[in-house]
């Protein structure tokens, strides 16, 4: 089975965060659990690295930045990975107050850290959800985004 790093991250999110289990601080135990769940060793390592990158980037954000309604220009690599629909969705989230400029940059950073050529809108929504979950004070934005992601999942299942 060809699983992506995002598949591992979504599994973690579904099984640990949503079920309110504590993710063990021991990375080796976590890795063993994920491998037992059927994920490849290499993908598990990359997912753990992705989560560490999220934690490191979150700590680097300058909370004193004045928020502005500036326009975000995407570089060539970002334009290749994010299609018009994804960039439009990011803009929508920012204009509607779900994301601020710091959140947007964190989402873009985490999207670029995924080893995939093109991000689909549903994948982007999961990344946004994971980023918001890890941002203190973003509970309302997280709840709204969670409704968006879960509503779409339930409509696919039905």
C-alpha cells in the first residue's frame, strides 16, 4: 500500500487527537504503533519530522507582527504545488478570519514540507486543520475548520 506522509498525519490526527488519546512523548513508541497500524517505516519517520517542523515553526512565529491585509505572492515552487483552487481557499480563510497571516505562512510552510508534487484542496484542508489545532487561541477557527473537513468526509461516505 502506498501511503503518503499526509495519510500518516491524518491517521495520527484521527486516532490520537479526535479520540483524545495522548500521543506518547516517546517517538519510538509512536513509531512502533504507526508501523503496527500498517504504515511504512520511511513514511512514519517523515511524518514525525513534519510534526517536529510544525512545532519548530510555531515557536519561531513573531506574535508581535502587526496584522495587515497585505497580498501574499507565491513563489514558483509554491505555485507548482498549490493550484488556483488551493490558493483561493487560503485567501478565503484569511479574509474570513479563520487564518491570520502567521497561520497562513505556517500552513504554506507545512504544505511545502510534504513530499508531493501537487496538493489537492482536501489535503490542504487537513493541513490547515492540523496547524490550527496546534495554535493556542485558535479554538473557534479550529472548530469551524473541523466542521468543514468532517462535513465533506461524511458527504463522501454517504
